[in-house]
């Protein structure tokens, strides 16, 4: 099992951050490797919502990943599951209101948990666990920076 946790402060309300986080078509604007999203279930966003994201791999090829909402507590907590090859992933987003330089902001914490489900996944975790964790951490940091920039570009950022 491997866990990566990253926190960033975004100068916007938790409601505004939540809206961008759960607006599936807009995810392509701020997730670093996502080129498209496809909703797989009908209805409003919440537990049971499933979608597919197409990501660009480092070699330039495409890779599809499916996500399922396990828990959605707007605007505070979102838990996603994503099955992988030999490893299942659980991603938890936690949003908490904070004050920063007398502004209302949101601390956004992302926890990415990798759970090996096969002997192959366990071997990969042993061989590449540290490298994979550093890569995931870098991607999460990049995505949080892009999420903050998207909040600013939509005019939702907290005013001074």
C-alpha cells in the first residue's frame, strides 16, 4: 500500500472549488494529463457517478481510466475509486475553509492511496513504489496549481 498526500491553499470558497472539482467536462482544463472525460452514468453528481478520463501517457499514447464516486459531501469531501492493472486507487479530496491574509480561502487536501490487488501489483509496488509516489505527488501538486488558476480565471477567486 502506498499513500501520497498533498495540501494546497486556494483563494476561493470551498463551494467554488467544489463546483470545479465536480464539473466533469471542465476537468480537462485543469488536470494535467486529461484530454477528455465521458460520463458513464446518468443523473446528478454524487455517490455512484462514474466517468472515464482519457489521459496522455509520457510516451504520447492515450490511456483511459474509470472513476467511481464512493462519497460526496459537498463542499467538504469527495472520495473516488479507480481500478487499475494490479492496483486499485482511492483518491480523497478534502476541502476546509481557512483564513489567509484576511481572505477566505480553502485548504484542499488530496490523498492518493494505491492498493495492490494482485501479486503483479505487489511486485510493481516494491520495485517502483518510491518513484511512482514521487510522480503522483508531482502530478497532484501540478493539478492543484492548475485548479487554483482555473478558479482565478473564472472570476471565483477571493477578492482582497
